[in-house]
C-alpha cells in the first residue's frame, strides 16, 4: 500500500531506526522488566490506577506488583497531556519510540514511572484549581530530583492508603505551592551528587 509520503514525493518513506524496541513509554521489550503500568478503564469517570511491577529483578520479593496510587479521572485528565508530552520528549532524546495514553494497560519505563508517581501523589488530594501549578512545578524539577522524591516517599508512604501520611502530604504542599517548591528545589540542589565525581548521575536509560 502506498503511503502518503511516497505518493507526494515519489520516494518511499524512511522508517526511523530506534535505539532498541520498546513497549508503551520506553519499557524495554525484554522478559519481565521492572516497569510501571498506568491502567486506564473505559469511560470518563472510572479512576486510573498506577502500579509498579518489579519484574524478574525482584527475586524472591513477596510482592511483585505494588499499587502506588489511584487517581480520580478528572485529576488524571488534568495531567495526562503534559505528562505525555514530557515523556515523549525524553524518549525522543534517547532515540526511542514515542507513545500515547490508551484505554487499558499502558507500560511506562521504571524511571518515568517513578516521576509520574511523584506528580500523581502530589495531586491525588490537591485542590483541582492548583493542579496546573503542580504540573508546572513538576516539570521544573530535574529527573534525578523526581527520582529522589519518589525514593523518599515510597519507603514509608508509597501505597494506595498512604495519601495522608508523611511524604505524600509533603509532596502535595511542595508541588502545589510556589514558595514550597522553591524551597524544595533549593534543598535538592544541595543534595545532588557531584556530576564529576564517582556518584555521577546517570542518564534516563543507563
């Protein structure tokens, strides 16, 4: 079948060669990798579930799947477009295929999934009018800052029922308030590893 490109130019369209094959948003097409899944039901009212799948790397861990957060549909709708745009920009920068949110299970790379959880945790009970502000503050954070926030939050308050505990509450105020976000960014700046030292921050898929 002749493509539109071929019909207009008389030349066959060139297929983009990606760094490696992926599923969804950057998940390596390998056997049971560590990744996240965003489960989007049909309809416009049912909540969206974000879960972490530990994969083969979990070894003998008792739980292979950790449900991280359930977002009301209106809250998911408020962030989905910006998150998709940000994730696809990152994937493109690493020469990986882009993706779109679809009804059903959407695989998400383990690092991108951690970053998504940080935003989802921040807005799960936030005043809906402040969600755009939280998205802007989340976009202003560097990936490694989001990873650090996920790690701190997931240790003690990373489950479905932990929305009113510890770091989950802190994230709500940190990303939902400009002053709090500025303070958080300043603290993280002092904690980040020396980019020239042995703890050099790795790239997204390193």
